[in-house]
C-alpha cells in the first residue's frame, strides 16, 4: 500500500526537480548570452582607446608645433570614437548586464567609461598659447587616458574569464594583435596622413595663413580606421 503512493510521489518530485534544473539552465544560458554581448561592446571600447593612443602618438611626432598637434588631437577625438546613440545605449545595457554578475565591477567600469568620454571633450586650444602649461595639461590627460584604458582592459579580461577560459585566451591574443598592427598601414590613417601633409605644405607657403588650418576639412578620413 505504501509503495502504491510512494512511487507516484517520487515521480512527481523527480519531475519537479528536472523541471527546475531545466529552467535554471535556460536562465543561465540567457544570462551568459547577455554577458557575451556585454563583453563584446566593452572590448570594442577598449580597442578604440588603444588605437586612438597609437594615432595620437604618431601625429605628435609629425606635428611641427604643439598648436598644430592640438588641432589634430581634437579632430581625432571628435571623429574617431563612436558616440552614436545606439552605441551609447549598448554600453549602458552592457553595464546593466555586468551588474547582474558583479555589481562592483559594473560600477568601476561605468566610472572608467564616463571619464573616457569626458577626456574626449577636453580641449586645450586656449592653453596651447602657453607651451609649458599646455604640456603640463596634455601630460595629465595622457596619463589619465592610459590609466583608464588599462583599467578597462583589466575589467574586460575579468569578464572574459567569467564567460570562459577560452574567451579569455582569445581576447589576450586579440589584444596582442591590435597592439602589433601598425596604424600607419590602415587605409583610413593613410588618408588622414595625406591630408595632414597636404595641409602642412599648403600653409607653409608665404601667402598662406597658418591659423586657418582646419583638420576637419578632411571629411570622413578616419572612418575606415
């Protein structure tokens, strides 16, 4: 008599247990999918920062004066970084996803991203009139940029490890590839460089007016970087 009621009860409990496992697995898979998407967007942001650093260093070497460099620095930071609404929303959604796995990491990354976006808007045109003051403020911006890039990279590596060891390894190799690639070889950078040299040649002539040099005349030259 006991077995008559016991076996059906065991069957019901087993069915309930398997259903709960299945639901938990589905939730886990969905969360992992969102985490993967978040890693992708934040990794893109880190890649963007690395490439911009390389571009700025090259233009620093090519510029004849700090005023000239400042004009091109502002142009690169205006033209190259993604600031469209869809990407900003993607980053915000990514931070929300990261918060589900690691709230403190999400807070840290949000601060890094906000500071990076703030640095993009920093203009030193007035400061460039004083060489020593300009170099001091430029150095401060560059140090901050470098620190935030390294912090973001560390955070993305941590998230990649949470996703899978394979993803972390792939990301490490991708970073090495990004840093190994010479930005001078990219199509967009070559176009930018040609415009840069043309502007220098044009305004180096006696009848030219140097203070009218405008790097923004080279429309869309960084689009393919």
